[in-house]
C-alpha cells in the first residue's frame, strides 16, 4: 500500500501517512490561515490542494513535499473549497463565494486554456 496524503484545515497543514511504517509527516502551508481543504493527485504525480482561506491553489511534488507552490487565482475574492484533477491535468475546483461555481486551471501552461498565457493568475471559468 502506498502513502496516503491528506489536509488538516484548522492546523494549516497537509501531510503524508505511511501505513506500512505507521508514520505521519506534517507540512506547514506557507500562507497563514490558508485552511487547506481537499487534495487530489495529477497525472504527472503532483498533488493539488484547495487553499480555502485564500484565493490560491497549492501544488506539491511528492519528491519534495515540503515545497508547496502557491498559484494565485485572478479574483481576490475566490475561495477554492474542493478540487479534482482530470486526466488531462486540469485542476477543477468549486469557488465557495460564487455558490460553488466550477472553475478550472490548466497547470501545464498555467493558463485558461485559450490564451496560451504563461500567467499562473489565468483561470478558465465554465
């Protein structure tokens, strides 16, 4: 059995459980009160985290799990609550202030999928 990754919203952390060894390692989210809420793995092996207390999504490479990359969303009022990564690597999330409106980010280009922009602040709305 492989590792189990999880988020700890009120602790502002994410972590890795190794069920074989019985060990847990916790990692701090760099932004205070980010409230990590939900995680999914991408086809490239990276993990994505909804940072519910911010307008950001977090990206973790399991080979270097203490380095969380925070991707800023274009709207300062956005609060990503839950997410899922599809087989193409797009990160889909519900934007809580917008009644859970589905949104997506294309991490392979950090764009909205249409413009080809390399800006991590571009998001595709559906």
